[in-house]
C-alpha cells in the first residue's frame, strides 16, 4: 500500500475511459455541484483552503495562482492545462489522460468556471498519441452530452475547449513558452514580469496548471477541502502520482500519499532493485532534480519538505532508479546531450553553456578528459544559476552539480584511466 488514495482507487478496465463508465462512478457530479451551488470565487476559496500544490514541478499553491485573476475586470481569462510532460522519466500525466480523460475534462470545466474562462486549452505533448485520441474522443462525447459549449447543464455558464498538440519541444512545457507556442509562434519562454496571471495567452490573464494539479479539483469540490487535507502532510496535503522507471522491478505509475516512506515505496511497493542488485541512487523528480544516494534516501519521506531538506526536490514526480554498477559519468553525458538539444538558444549562458557541458562530458567519456574539466563543468553549471529566462539552464546546472558533488571520484577515475571504473564489471553481471 502506498498510503491513502484520492482518485486512483478504481480498477482500470477496457472501458474506464468512456463517459458512461466515468458517470457510473460519480463522474461530473462535482461539476454539477459547482454549477448548482457555488459561485466562481467560492470554488477558488475551496481550492485555496485545500492547500493543493502544483504537480508540474514547482509545487506552487494552486489556489493562490487562481486567486490572482480578477473576475470582473472585463477581460477574457484563460485556463491552459499543461499536458506537455517532457521531463525525462515523467509519465504520470499520460496515465491520467489515457485512463481517465473525463476526469481531466471535468477538472478543466470546474477550473474554467472558477476563473470565468469562456475558452480553455489543453496543450498536449505531440508524441502522446493515445492520450490525445482518448482526450479528443472524450471531448466529443462530452460535447454531445451538453457538458461543453453553451449553457452547460442549464447553468448559464458556457465553455469551449481546444486540445492543441505540441511539436516535440521540451521547452514548450515551460508555461510561458507553452502559451507562445499556443499563439502559433515559435515556443520561446518569456521574461517575467509581467506574470502570466497578468499577461498570459494573447496578453490576457491566464492560469497554467499541470494535468495532475487540476485532476485533484473535482475531488476537492465534491468532498471539501477538509477531506483533502485529511490525506498527506500538513504542508503537502493529498497524494502524488509518481512515475518510476530505471533499474526497478515494478516500474509504473503509483498514487502515493505525501509523507509515505521513500525506502518502503522503492523496496516494498515497487519490488526493489532489478536483478537483486544494490541501489546506487535515485533521481527523484525528473532529471532536473538533484540525485539522492541510497544513504540519503533511507530516512526520507515522500513530501516536499523532506526532499528539500535532503538537497533535492520532488520536481515532476518522475523517479529514475539507478543500480550499483552504473557509470555516473556516462549518465551525466546522456542528460547533458538532452539539455543541449532542447535549449532554445535565447540566453547566452544556456545556449553556450549547454553546448560546452555536452562537449566536455563527451570528451571525458571518449577518454580525452583532463583534470581541469571538472572545474569547468562546475563553473559553467553555476554560470546558469539565475541568469537565464527560464528554468532549463538552471536545472541542467543543478543536475550536473548534484552528480559531480556525489560521484566526483568516478569522474577523477575516468579522466585518469581513460575509462569508466565500471567497465568490465557490467559484462560479468550480464553473463
Ligand atoms: C524547461 C521546463 C519544462 C517544463 N515542462 C513542464 C511540463 O511538461 N509539464 C508541466 O506541467 N510543467 C512543466 N514545467 C513547469 C511549468 O513552467 C509550470 O510551472 C507548470 O505547468 C505550472 O503548473 P502547476 O502550478 O500546476 O504545477 C516546465 C518548466 C520548465 C522550466
Ligand atoms: S534558459 Fe535556455 S531554454 Fe530557457 S529561455 Fe534561456 S536559452 Fe531558452
């Protein structure tokens, strides 16, 4: 057991994505309650009281973001769901869209009502084909049932939804880049201020929320903020969907109550490390979070405070498990190749820095590294800290420093011997 569950305790069947089955399980009852009994600002108040935190990486309180939108300012307001999910190791939003697309749509309707959004958007990662088809089919069903369009359920509230497919860029998951891409332009992140809640899509007040963040909203309005707060910890209420992959026996998506013991999750719920190997480390929240060693993990629980105290973050809740015998020099090189490829090139420290980080790490892996390379990797990583428009540059730096700090001896060995300290041992394990 991974603690209490809020929205993932139903069985997945061949038809669990359909409107009929979602309604049979109480689906769209939260929407009906909202439209019947609550004013838009009361919905936002309930979400604020629940303490719901964002699940897109930064754990920003959802109610606080919604509360900034001035409902009677005479402007159109937009709600945009961030379904880009490009962070390596992260695939929990995909699970929601494939298995419960109507929950995703119901959450968009309730959020749009709270923000008085007449037109709303889901920006979905281009590569997510099944998720897109499930959402598009569900939207068609919902329109046919009067759940979208004019005068929804006779309430006077009207809302249309557009599902927009991205074109495979990681940086378009960054909220401002996403909106720029949605406007039909090249997906460059924007400088802040102005914040997106002041000038977002088409320069109008806009809320961007992650899929999972919004998916919690129907539960909160249906059962109340107190019921939501009864699960999880005081500072991290509710649950989180963790996608786990790498050297683990039972990879997949798990709904885990905040505060659940980290080691118990890995070794009991996820079946421990592949082939009975020893755990080396875990990258806990997508590759942009700092690595945690097996010793770091032992005392931790899965909530924001616990991971921050240990020098890392829950990030996008995409865990990558790494077994003993894995070369961290090569692992870092693969990560840096990704960041270099995905940098949009607007900011000098990121554009140039990502290129050099990849070049240096590739040189080390090829056996041509020199001792000064380690200082260079540190220097370039730190040059990105706080100097770039979006978080990509920072994140690559944090990830690099995190690995260098904990596995420096592997880099020293590689540079001195021109090979990984694990070369030869992997073949033995495979035999
Ligand atoms: C490079 C980069 C990529 C991002 N990719 C995603 C993503 O795929 N999905 C997501 O929800 N948030 C992503 N984010 C975070 C978003 O900018 C934003 O904080 C989030 O969508 C807000 O939703 P939340 O408040 O519900 O967490 C990314 C951020 C950066 C810097
Ligand atoms: S930090 Fe990198 S990805 Fe982000 S805006 Fe600057 S150049 Fe583009």
